[in-house]
C-alpha cells in the first residue's frame, strides 16, 4: 500500500515539475518573442518618423525659398514699377506612402495629414486675392501664409524626431549665410517661434 502511495506521489511530483518546467519555458519563449516584436515595432516607428520628418523638413526649406522668391519679386516690382514681377505661390508637399504611419502616435499623424488641406486652403485664398485684388497684394498676403506652413512643417518634424528619440536635423548648409528657419520666422512674426535645435559641432 505504501509503495503504491509512494509511486502516486512520485508521479504527481514529476507531473507537477514537468508542468512547471513547461510553463517556465513557455514564459521565456513568450518574453523573447515579445522583446523581438517590441524592437521591431520601435524600428518601424523610427523609420516612419524619420521618413515623415525628412519630407516635412524639405517642405520647410521649399517654403523658405518661396518666401525669398516672393520678396525678391516685390523688390523688383518696386524697382521697375512693373507688377508683372510679383509672384504668389505655395509650395506643394509630397508625403511618403503611409504604410507604417499607423505605428506612430495618432496626434502627430493627424498634424501631418492636416498640412495638405491647409496648403490647398492657402492656394485658394491666394487665387481669390490674385483675381479680385492685384498681384502685389496677393504676394504680400502669401508670404506670411507660406512662412506659417513652413514653420508648422519644421516644428512637426522636430516633434516627430524627438518623440521617437531620433537626432535633430542637421542641414548641410551654411546657416551663417542664410538660415532658412529665421526666414520662415520673419515671414510670419505672429506665429509661434520656430524651434531651433543646436547646430552640430564640427
């Protein structure tokens, strides 16, 4: 009788140890898989954020060039007395495919997605002003609009980079000759100050 009870205890103990070992192994496997998935998601988030940030930074630079071109046009109108030198254009924003955007914070993606609508709205305002008033007024009114769009794009890019732990953009241009961020800020002084990350040390 005692031998039978001992065998039952032994079998029960072995079964319990086997279950515990299986659960431990499963837990370790699950932890490793979870860690791999978290790392993969982090890489996807960083890649998506960087792709979006670069597109927005390019747009900010295009806006600054547009502001300078419109200012030059107005200077030529003043110098030559010819309104045909005036120009009023809003640069177009080209966004990358949205394949991985769903892994980014919704608030940041929403901010990016509203920019194309704001661009179209600005274009319509400018077209109406150009047709109903005059080219000079349209150019003068376009400069702050383009400056604000460029500032929004630049600041959103900075937020994307910092939120994902990416380094700030370091444009390979001589900012002492012409700082496009200052150009954007001066185009629309009423807009919140553009974020200026520290310049890289050489």
